[in-house]
C-alpha cells in the first residue's frame, strides 16, 4: 500500500477473497483526518477477521503516517464494527 489504499482480505486456508481493509484520506477540506475501514462479506462475519484486519490497518497507518489519531465512520447500528474500532 502506498500512502493510502485497500488490502484484499483472504482466508488463509483457501485464499478466497472475503473482504477489504485499508485507509483513505478524502480530499474534502472538512474531513477530520485519515480514515480506516474494513468490509467483509456477511458469510465471514463473527470469525475475528475484521478485528485482525482492523488492527493491521491501524498499525500500518501509525507506522507509515505522521498522525496521532485515526477516523472511522461507522453506522450506529453496526455494533460489531464499533467493537473492532475500539
């Protein structure tokens, strides 16, 4: 990944594509900072993949950007994703 971008998420056992994770810096002047995110196919929810990918994205962003915080936009009803973001 360069400054920002997405990783493809695959199951180790099968190498099947199950989602994506990464970072994005919108060009909007009102956006508060570097945003991280993850999206998984519903068949793969609840197995810890988002947690693993989210932690990798956070670690990569802090190691490769001069930042003190990250932004994550999450729907209020998406409590599982909120837990990953903590």
